[in-house]
C-alpha cells in the first residue's frame, strides 16, 4: 500500500481511489477538496472555490469555524465517549441551551438526521398508543409526495422516488402519502388512527419546493383539531438556513415535534436531536430507545459551540438579508433556461426548463469557474452557501453564475 495517500497527488489520483475501492452510491462532482474555511474550499491542486452547498446545510456556520474547532479540540482532549450508561458534563448543558433557544422543554439526542426521523416516528407511534389510545398496531403517519427524510428502510418505504425504493422492500406499513402543500388532502387523510403528520417545511432534496402560503399553519390547525402530532423535519431548513431559527417561524407555527441535525454541529461531527413537549416525550422510558453515541460529550460540546456561533454572530439575520439579495439577483437573470427561482433565506432553488438538458452540466460549468453547487432532482440547481457569506462574495459568485445560466 502506498504511504503517501495525502501527499502531493493529483485530483485524478484520489478520484481513481474512490472509484476503485468505494461503493458507487454517489455521483459527486469531480473536485477533490483538501482544505476549507468560511465559504471557501481549496482542492488538492490549490484551486479555490466558493461553496454554495454547505454540505447540504451542515456547515451553516462556515467551514472550520474557529470557535467550534476549539470546542472540539478541548473536549477531545478530555473525554469523547461515555455512552449513556454514565452521565457526562456536556449533555445537560447542551439540553438546556437547545431548550432555551427553541422553547421545547425536552430533547432526545441522536447522531444523524435519519436517526432523528426514525426517533420521531417511534415517538409518534408510542404517543398514539399510550396517550391518544389508538389500537395497538393500527397507528398511521401521513407523509407527503416528494419527501426526503433519510435513507433507512423504513423511511425509503414511504418515499415516492422510485430509485430510493428499488430493491429494498418489503417496507414498513403504517404510512399514508398526500400531495405536498395540499391541506385539503391532509384533512381527508386523517382518521382516528392518525398519530402524526411528518413534513418538511421546504422540500430541499425535491428541488427546494416551497409550499403554498399558509399551508404549514393550516396543517398545524388540522393536527390540533384531530389530536395528531405535527412532526416538522427541520434537519435542512432549521438552524438559520431560511432566515429564522426554524422555518416554521415564518408561518407562526409551533410543531409538536421538531427534528434537527446537520448544522447542529457546524459540520464538525454528526449530531441530531428530536425536540418535544413533556407529554409527548414522556412516553419514552429507559430501554425504549437509545444510541451508543447519541448525546456523547464530544458531540454535545461541539453542538453547544455551534449554537453559540449561530446566535452570537447573528448568522440567522444574515441569512435573511443575504438570502433575499441572492434570490433577487438570481431572479433577474434573463436566461432562456430558467423556469423558476424560489426559496427562503439562503436555501434557493433555480429550476431549469426540461429542454435545458439537466442541471448537472451547469453545475460542472460552475465548478470550472470556481463555484460549487449541486443539482437536485435533475432540473434544479440548489444554492445554499454558509450563512457567514457576505454580499461581496455573493457578487463574486453571481459574476460566474450569470454567464453559465446563459450558455447554450
């Protein structure tokens, strides 16, 4: 085995290693990143790029934020893992700080976003049986067409994307699917056995699809009326991405259960959490649910620092201001390829017309000009830079985005 794997090698060298030894379950752009700071990343050959993806919103605080890095290093020098068999001095403060920030009194920590969603599903079902009184084994959860909540076998079972399901059945029963943004369909789908409505306030992976105005508020009203838990998946939209701490705040909504992840650690470490009120979270008892790494002291210390950075550096307000500017500038591009520009805050989708030939070629052209973005659902370019971005950096990106969106 060669010993100089991180030496002065070309991008082709690292790409070849991935292709030769890795599972082919991703189709990344061919850029090999070695360093990153703020909104900028640098590849192995020294070329600099402006990151307009933020690791799918996991680095809202910017790459390698020094305050979060400091917390990581200091905690790693003390203790990294105790499991939940014992207590540690970071978990309690993490709970309190996240609770104080969001207003939810109970927190259940996990690691990945998919784990948080699985936790919320278990929570809703157990609440349905123990509190609402649904007959055992009959609980129903309503989800939306175009959803993306993760890639576990349970979650892909209620996906409407054929590729996500292909070859992975049989699937977990107990889910109903309605059109996204259709409050009327939601009301018709609710039965006495409905325990939860699981929804993304904006569908990121489906192409940055924003629901009709008032949809989330109406959904909350229907859930309250029929005693159904509103389960908001804020893993991508939460923690400042849309210009509010949580996307639901734009609609004046307070969901019964919130899922957070991604930027909860600023991109340093997998940390996720489920937030709920006392009655709902109270259905969990010792042994009902858990995770060896969930709530570990390293992750808790990192998450505490990540939350402080969001608040102390006013990144949520910056996302609102910079997002409005970025979206307005994109909407002014008079390109024959653009069908629609949409989004909220710094989560922006540029949907291209089918005849444009797909978004992938535009992403590759942007990469060649120093801007990293990624296609989603074939025809949509997603722009979601770190929330630390400034207007001069957006202008720098726009100088490269405009000609790319005009190309033949």
